[in-house]
C-alpha cells in the first residue's frame, strides 16, 4: 500500500520534471510533503567535519528529488543529543531513518523503538553495532581505504606504486614511521587500521619501517572522536619523547584529514619544514583544506570517498525498503555488527595525490579549480 503511493508520487514528480515545470527539480521550494512522499529522518554526527555537511546535503537533496520530506539533524558529536534527535524523528512519524552514528554502540534502545514501529534503518557510512534493528549498511570498502592509506605512505617514501606494487631499486630504508588511528567507538577505525597494518606490518617486521615510539596497537594510537587537537598533542609528545636525538620522523599514517592537519601543526611547531625534512602524511576525505595542503606539499595524499555516490546508495536503499523492494547489496559477509551480518553496499575509495587532484576532484565536480587552488 504505502509502497505504491510512493511509487506513484515518484512517477508524478518525474512527470512534472519532464513537462518542464520550472523549479520542479531538487531543492524546489515546495512545502512539506509536496511530492507526496513521507518524512525521512537523517541523523549526522557533526558539522565540525566538512564531509558530513556534504553527506547531509547530498542525502537531503536526493530524498527531496524523490518527493520526500527530510528531517536532517546534526548532533555535534554529543551522543545524548543524537539519541534524542532520533527519538524526535520517530515521534514526528519518520517512515525511514538514515543514521551516521557518533558511537555505533549507543543507539540500541532508540533503534529498537524504530524497529517496533517497523521503521527501516540504514546505517550510513558507520556501522550501527550491537543491534538487530538495522536493516542495511551503505559505506565504502573500509579495509581497502586503510590499505590505500598505507600504500600512499609507501609511495611517498618511494617504496611502492600507489596500488602497492613494489618499486624496483627502491631505497632500503629504514624509515621512521608513526601511526595514528581513528575513534575506537567507530567501527570504521578498525577496518582502516587493520587494512593499513595488513600492508605495513610486514615492513615493520623486516625492519624497513621503524616505529620509534613503539606504539603499534590500535588502543595506543587511536584518536577519540577523530579530533585534530588530540592528534596534535599526541604528535607533539611523540616528537619530544622519540625524536629529540637528532633523528627525524619520515612518515605518518593518518586515517583522516582533520587528524593530518593536527599532525601538520605539531610538526611545524617542532621545526620540520616542507622541502627539507618534512614527512610523508596520509589522510582521508579530500577535505578542501587538506587538498590545498596536498598542493602545497604538507600532506602527501588523501582518500577520496564521493559523498554524492554514498548518499545515492543510502537513499536508494531507504526508498527500496519503503516500496517493499530489496535494496541492492554487494557485500553480505564482512560487516558483522555483533548481533548479525548487516547486508551492505560498499563503494570504491580513490587515492588522491598532487598529480591527480584535477582528474579526480575537479573533473568530477566535487571541488572547483578555484577552491582547490585557493
Ligand atoms: C568515516 C571517515 C571520516 C571519519 C571521521 C569515519 O567513520 O568513514 O570518512 O574521516 O569517520 O569523520
């Protein structure tokens, strides 16, 4: 029943657009429920990182284009706020929820309330853990993201190609490397770190890479809430404790651009300079300040995950479920949330270095030429 109504609404919106009705497209200023679709709740973790703003905007636009009304909320990394935002969405009659959690384990109760009312829940980019009340998962291949971060570091050191293929006649090292991971309450942090260590551990074992701080366990290198300031102060401590003897750190595995920016500040303060003893630093998300940092040589690489594509996948999942159809998945084995394996659709991440900024980020319309040069 419900499904049919929405299908008809979608057809109606399509017909409107086809008939050339001015202003009928995305972002049209129609009132609530204009397209006939119901309300969909979209919960995002924080506005403090650019990527989530782009995610939220893209999800909202894609849903509105299909005639839905959207309640988009940001919780500024405060867990109780996110719980009450989702409660509100349920109270307001949301027909589906798309949730990018702050802490993937803390939403069990509110998600059970959603499940009791037959509201489908899509985990957006971050897996919702320890709950049966999640229907599907839309994300990227997060293990591959970690491998790519490691390959980008090795590429910067001249050891491998960007796809991890060893370079003949590469320098023998040893190279000093320090490791950073994301927030332990985010399932992705483990996938990124495990992917990276899958690549780096053999080189640590054979002495090509040396972690002078000795900190190689995820619990030692994690960064709560992915905060740049926390990474900055850990980097300062590492430099003081391990590199005051005249040695230099040659590479840093960083899982996220905001963390990389904290690391860059710490290194600048410690007297490192670009073009001299500056280390190779990885990243993730292609945030604009970090793309500029890649242009200026402060950061070596980032991993681009197209938030527009992710938004489309999540929206397609929600709409399929509301139409009593089965969403498309391409992974039904890897994302066990502690209660069940959540059927997933994983997109492919792309490594960005100085040479392919234009090709990957500008040509695709993600950033403009001016923004990138800025
Ligand atoms: C996302 C990354 C992001 C990080 C910090 C992770 O869950 O997958 O893209 O860098 O959160 O926001």
